[in-house]
């Protein structure tokens, strides 16, 4: 009887661990692209309603190339303050690249524009330093 209980407990524990591996959010990171020269290339994905990058940092005048790969669902990547800084709403597994110039200093919010996603936490900060 004891062995049966232990096997059942182990199966339930492993099932929960497996399930959590697929529903836990990505550990969002900061991408500091203020060093060096040339086009600043940043890759972003998502798991659920969380972007993989929570903050991006570039210099004023940098040309920025963001490649957004949709990790599931229907999402986009939008940064209102800069011309050309918006992908289309794309399906899971698709990617789209946008390129723009960070022509003013400040702290701005990038987000997913699908209704309700921004409010649910699908956003991050884009920082342009002098």
C-alpha cells in the first residue's frame, strides 16, 4: 500500500512540474544596447502575455532593428513614439522585423495592441539615453 501511494504521489508531482514548465512566464530580461556602434539588433518573443524583454536601452540616434517572434497566440509589438516601430498582429511561430531611429531621449512603453493584452501585462520599457 505504501509503495502505491508513493508511486501515485510521484506521478502527480511530475505531472505538475511538467505542466508548470509550459505555463510559467519567461524570465524577462533587460537588453542594454548602448555600447558599440552600428544597427542595434534586439530579439523579442513571448510566452503567454509576457514579453521576453522587459526593458531595452539604446542611445539617441541609434538605428534599432527589433525582430519579434510570436511564441503563441496572436500578438504584435508596438512602440508608438517612433515611426516604423510596429509589427503587424502575427500568429504563433511567425516573426516580423521592424527598423527605426531612436531620435529622442526618454522612457517609452512598448506593448501588444491586441485588446486586453497590454492591460494584462504585455508591455515593457524602451529607454533612449543621451
